[in-house]
C-alpha cells in the first residue's frame, strides 16, 4: 500500500513538473470611432488574425452577436482593463471626411502553450 502511494505521488510530481508555465506577451490594436449623431463609439479590435478586406470587424456582444457599443472611449478602455489587457500606446488620427479615429495598443501575458494551441486552430 505504501509503495502504491509513493508511486502515485511520484507520478503526480513528474506530470505537474512537465507543464510549461512560460508566459509570452500578446498584443492587440483597438480602434475607436465615433458614430455620426451619437455620443457612443464603435470598437474594432485586431488580435492579429487574418481578415477579409470588406468584413465587419467591430466588437460584438458574445451573447446576442450585435455590435457592442460603448458610451465613450473611456468605457472601452475600462472594458479592456477588466479583460486583463494593459495599455501600451495610444494616438488619434484625424480625417477631413469623418470623425476622429483613436488607435490604442494593448498587451497581455498568456501561457505559451495556450497561444500555440490557438495558432494551430
């Protein structure tokens, strides 16, 4: 009985030791654009995935699938903070044909094994 317990304990230690706990930084770009005749903003988040040119990449509600609107840019930044992302850089871009567009870059630590698994899919 003692031998079985010792073998089981040793096996558990070997399995847990083999897990890779290396963390790597991942980045994303958040683009906030004001809406015409509305104080709300729509958000597009680019995680570096492949995108089609004319596709609608705005952030959507996970439950309803509708475009997620934020009360302000600050509301969107607070949302990213609740998701564990840290702000790296921010800058506005003004255009003569429309509202000002804000670009924000964020980073977050992920387990390397988690990132590699997502890249394979």
